[in-house]
């Protein structure tokens, strides 16, 4: 009864979630592109690029675009792993699905979940089909599923620090003319005011670019981590429901017949 209950729940929860991993990324990216087009249309992006003499804002934009590409590749990989996990569940949930495990699970669709199941079968056979503790194997699966997802946190922090670096440089540019400022020299005053304005523009635009880029990267990788966690949870449910019970039954059958392992 429990396996019949868990199976449909996992099915219903996984099917839309793994398909939506790429969909959510595309929706988020589409909204971001729309916002960029609006900012470009009103000249704000051109103003930021021309006002930032340090080009830190441009560096932040290029790094952000490269990170979006990395996030897309990781999201696509996780979506594929989720699809492979669904196919594995469909095979194992069939009436004779347990027979697949007799061939070391080599007939299952390729993916990290199949590799995990193969490791479970190998471990069970090596320990004479005693109850299998898959804690260490699940940790390995989690690490392999996460892959290079941590790159997002690194880039988000880097963008923030680049923005702060631009802020410091901007204030240096803004305060540099004050030391030799002569209040009686109107020409020097105008020149100093222009330099102070340029420095303030550098400080504000780089800070804005760093903050916005960091937030957008965080959002993308939050969605990626959520999709990764769903695939891992489905793998746990799959193995605990359809794999380990079959392996334990095989061990009980071997002991019942008195056959050597």
C-alpha cells in the first residue's frame, strides 16, 4: 500500500517540476531581456557605459552574461537528470521491474540516478544482500548532482565586490580635486566640480550594476538549486521504494533456499 501511495505522489510532483526547471529559467531570462531593452530604449544603459570611466560596469555585465550561460547549461543538465530519473521510476514501477536489478540495472536509462542504483546493487551483492545503508552513496549522488552549482555563489559575491570596488574608485576620483582646490579660482572650481560629478557617477553606476547583477545571479541559482534538490529527493524516494526492498527480498530468497551468495 505504501509503495502504491509514494509512487504516484513522486510521479505527480516530479513531472511538472523537472520540465519547469528550464521553463522558469527561460521566463526569468526573458523578463530580464525585456528590462534591458527598456533601459536601452530610454538611454540609461548608454548613459551608464559612457559615465563609467573605469569600465567596471561593463566587466560586471560581461561576467553576468557568462554566468547566465553557465546557469543555462547546468539547468539543462539537471532537467535531463530529472527526465532520466522519471524513466527509471517508470521501469522499476512496472510489475516485473525488479528483474532489471538482476542485470546490475544496466537496462535503466543513463544518468546519475542509474549510476547510484548500480552502486546500490553492487554494494548489496558485495555484502550478501544484507540491509543496504545508502547514506554515503546518497552523499556522493548529491555532490554529483550539485556539480558546479557553487559557481553561482562565487560569481554573485564577485559582482558585489566589483561594485564596491567601483564605489571606492569613484569616491577617490570625486575627492581627489579637493586637496588643491582654490575657492577664489572659478575655473578650477568648475573643473573640480566636473571631476567630482564624474567620480560620483562611477561610484553610483558600478554599485548599481554590482547589486543588480548579484541579485539576478542569486535568483537564477536559487531556482537551479531548488530543481537539483527535487531531483535528489525523487532519487531517494525511488531507491527507498523500488530498489532497496527488492534487494532485501533477493537476500531473503537466497537465505531461504540455502544457496551460497
